């Protein structure tokens, strides 16, 4: 098997393994209902975060680099979330990856290798350049597309390949996704948890904003 074939085999194994767990590894009774209150959010050691941990509310986003709805949220909603809520000290933002396709795993692997202050910039670039690396856009050389993105972020080809296949990173991605599925019932992206309430997956920014505003109002 050539390098490209080995790469695709690896990420397919990871994606299929997680998908099997998601559908068969937990019972329906374990899944919170959309809109249900959940235990207050806990920040994990693996989390990427923005803002003040002492902000009035915490907002968690479960997303996937391949997700087109996540890319639209990144374009239409995140700038407002960042400027009017996170930077204003109203929201502590927590970002977590839940893979929905085989390319999400190596994409997050590269992002995780970058310095923490470059993580969100790289995720933003992945969302904006999905047609260049995402197989859902007909890209056949996914590894090549992701390596090109890694080069733009300052990583060498060898380093990018190492990051995409690092077993510790793969285990962390699976662990974070499993936590989201069992604790919050995450089955699609983007899914937001606003303070202690699980929102509907794929909710547009207007709905997320309304939930954030309501949570903030309840604190005043």
C-alpha cells in the first residue's frame, strides 16, 4: 500500500470506529434531550478556549473541520460571538472537535500540533478553505490538501504527517468526542451548550445568540 492509501486507511479506521461507538456504544436513555438542562459545564484539559474563565456564562461548541454548517457559523456568527461576547467578558468559550468525516481527525491533528495561540487561526483557515482539502468537495488528495494547509501555518511536511497520525492525538480526539456524546448527547455539528442547556444541532447563529442573551439575562 502506498503512503496515500495508508493515510486514508488510518483515518477511515478511526472514523468508522468512532461512528460504531456513537451508534451502538450507549443507550438512548443516556442521551439528554435537546433543550434539556445539564450539569454545569466542566472544562477539560484538552480544551481550546477563548475569553475569561470567570465570565458570567460558558459556551461550548462541538464542531468538525469538514462540517459545512460549522463553516457557515464560523463566517456568519463567530465574529459577533468573539467581539460582542467573548472579548467583552460575557462568555467563556470552549471549542471541541467531534469528527463527522474521515478528514476531521488528521485536520484536528495538525491544529493540535500548533502553538495554542495559533489554534483558532488554523481552524478558521480550515473552515474557509474546505474546497481545497475536504473530500466532500471532491478532493481526492486529502493528505496533500491538509499538508498544504499545514505549510501555510508553518509546519513542514514531515511534521504535518506526524501530527496527523500521532496515536496520542487520535486517542484524545476520540475521548473528547465520546465525552460530548455521553454527557450532552452530541450527534451532529455544530452543537452548542450554553451554560447548562444543550441546543439543537445545526441551529443558526440567530438561535444561538438568543440562547446566549437569555442566559446572560438570567444572571443579571
